[in-house]
C-alpha cells in the first residue's frame, strides 16, 4: 500500500473523532461538518508536509484548530453570527430535560473564551491526553493544565448561574 493510500485510510478512520471535536467547538452541525471537510481537504492537499514519525491525529486536529480560528476571524469581519438551528430542535420531546441540560452545557462551553473552549474540546470532550493536546494547541503542557483548571471553574460558575436564574 502506498503512503498516500495509508494516509487516506488513516484520515478516514479519524473522521468520527474529527467530527466530535468540530461539534464540541462549533455546536452547529452544518458548520462542524464544513470544518471537518476543510480540515480533511487541507490535510489531503498538504499530506506531503506530514512527517510519518509524528501523530497524524494531532496534525489534523491542529489543522482543524487553525481552520476554526480562520473562520471565527472571518465571521467577526463579516459580523455574521447566527444562533444554531438545533437550539429549538427538540421542543416538546419527552427527553426535554436531558436536552435542556445538554443545551445548557453547550451554551456554557460557548461562553468560554476561545482558548478555554479549545482545551475543553480536546481534553474533556475528545479525551485527548494533556501532552497531545498541548502539542495540537502548540502551547506548553503547564499552560494547558492551567487553562483547563480555569475553564472548568468558569464552566461551574456559568452553569450554577444558569441554574440560579432558571429557578
């Protein structure tokens, strides 16, 4: 099997993780799918830049992170941010309470700074080890752990504020 075929197969195997990561930082299904597509296109187009001795998943997560940063900057310039369509998708379901909790968590994560949201997405949502996450984000591991501590504290504060205002 050629190196390109191997990379293509390895990227295909990473698609569920890439989609989960994209959904955790974007929350809009269509935008997340677009982000995955952009990351895969960039990875395939730049496959010669990937070094075989390094982790392919970390390399693609880094591509996705950079693509998302580009998108956020573009949206800010366009001043074109929309509420996610799925925010009202499950009104009236029997599982409305679980859906409300999920939406509250998504909203809370969305209120975090970009730095904290990326750390939460990689470590808490995707389950990536700290060392790999620090490599993906291109930050020291100590910075990653301190951001994660601050992100968890901020999430707890936001969620407790939401609970207080809801009652």
